[in-house]
C-alpha cells in the first residue's frame, strides 16, 4: 500500500487518535490521588481510634483485676464470725485508707523506662441491717473502688460484695 494514499493516512490517523485517548488527563489523575488521599487519611484515623480504644480497654481490665483481687480477698479471708468478734482486718467497718495499685505496666519498645499506670483503691465495709422481722444475719457489704487517670481523663471501676458469717 502506498503511504500517500488517503486510506493509509486515515487508518494511521485513527490509530494515533486511539492512542491519544487511551491515557488519563491531568484532572483525572488529580481526582484519583485526592480520593486515595482521603481514603488513606480515614484509614489512619480509624486505626488511631482503634488503638486508643484498645488502650482504654486494657487499662480498664487492669483496674477490674485489681478490684476483683480485693473482693476475692474480702470473700476468702477468715474466719469471719462477727458475733464472736472474729473479723479479719479486710472487713474492718468503715472506709479504709486509699492504697496505690498498679493498673498497667506499659513496656517501652524503644528500650527506655516502662510507663506504669497507677490508681487508687478504696475499700468501704458496712454492716447490712436485717429486714424487719428477720434475725440478724451478720452480713457485711463491701465496696471496692479503683480510680485512675489516663490521658487527662478520669476512670472509675466499682465492685460490690456481700459476706455472711461463716457460722
């Protein structure tokens, strides 16, 4: 076929025109980069929030463990018989002095000093009055409260228990 014929020129022109339309325009590239940027920004924000929620939940679990340990001590310390003046020290009536407890020990991956999160544990013990017309059951109610601060926000965990006389 002769290169100067109109058919060859038209066919070459069509091929070139198809090739020119096969690429992306600058505006399309800018829009796609903007969409990808918003998606990645949203993903990073979501991962940061998930990490924050995990940290708060981990500390809350640590505080619950400290409170549960104190409740277990209250329920298992014995003998407990108030009518015979056999009351363990953990069941002394009134509000006990605050005790500093370790809520979580956060290791430092860079090899520095670990960050220790502490809280205050307060135990309050009070007698449970019997219902009208019933004999005294010698029951004590114990409330254990653990308070701590994380990222300038205060948290509080409270557990309650009842303890009846052993005899």
